[in-house]
C-alpha cells in the first residue's frame, strides 16, 4: 500500500513512527510545511510543497481542521483521500470521487509515543470498495476499526472533548489551586488513577461520589468560600448543579 502522509503535528508524527517500519505500508512521502530537508533520517522522502506531492494509492490528511478543504483541492482528485478529523464531514473533501475519514478516538502529544493497539479508528468512505483498504490500513498498525458516519463522528468528537480536554483542564485548575495553597498535585495522582480505573468496571453514574451527590450543603458552601478564582468558582457551581440534577 503506497501511502503519502500529509501533516507533521502531534498525530502526524505518531503515524509517521508507526508507518516508517511497517511491512504492509510503503510510506513514499511525508509532507511537512516547515520541513527543509529532502530525506528523513529513516530514508523517507520529505517535502514542504504541495506541488511536489507524488503519486500513491492513499493520501492521509493529518492536518488541522481548518485547512483540510484547502489542501485537498491541491491534491490529485483521482486517488483515495482520507482525513483524520473528528468534527469535519467527509463532504469537505467532496472534490475527490474516492474519499473517506479515518478518525482516531484518542488524544496525542509529543512527549508520549502512542500504542495504536489501544486505539479505535472510526471509518467512513463514500465508496464501499474503499472501506476494506482503510480497514487493512487500520489493522496494519494493530488498531481497531469501526464504521461510523459523519453525524455520529461529530457527536463522538464532542463527547471526546468533554472526557479528555475538559477533564484535563480540571486537572490544570486543581494543580494551580494546589500550587497556590502550597500543596503537591502528586498527592492527587492515586485518586485520579482510581477514578479512571473505576469506570472500567462500572458506569460513570455508578462511580459518582462526593459532596454534590450527597448534598453536603456545609461542605459545598465552604468549598466555594475557599475558591478565590472566579472562573473555578463558576465551574464548581455549574458542575455541582449538573451532578445534583442527574439525581432528580
């Protein structure tokens, strides 16, 4: 399978690492708009020009959501093109007769190499004949494929933002609160691990605990008195109300 990877962000770098020594995938070129070298240390052709893109069986757009459409229009239209965005419709690349989406339901960063065997990819193609190719691509990196359409994927992406980005922001707020009060955030790490371990065994609703669900009014009032940051105070109030409404 001759593949061209476009994009060198967090996902693009992780895919490159997975592709470069893959026996099934022939990565013939990697597009990185800030790259100046012609060859990567692993011997893969590099380019920072869309005009220099070569011919391949499959083009993978691992770029930011806002540039998917504009970049797609500069690529050959007679090949299979897929993007990796969770909240972008397959039709944003409708200039390509063969198109698809390959959405990894995971968060990526530059500090930690991902284990793709733990990742599920949501797959959508406009031609049934291309679906097997994307399934083969997914299995070649030992990931799990599932069928999911653009409407479902958009909603799943929203849910992913809530459980990942929003929760990580709460970790950040808690870390800053600890710092302001001369406490170590490390003291909370076992609690965080246990919180996530629980929902492997029971539902999030069953795992819910704390003063909000118990309606401990004095504790809730005291917590709000302790919070000086108005943004965090509002978040605390909003989440407390949300938890309690689920009980009614």
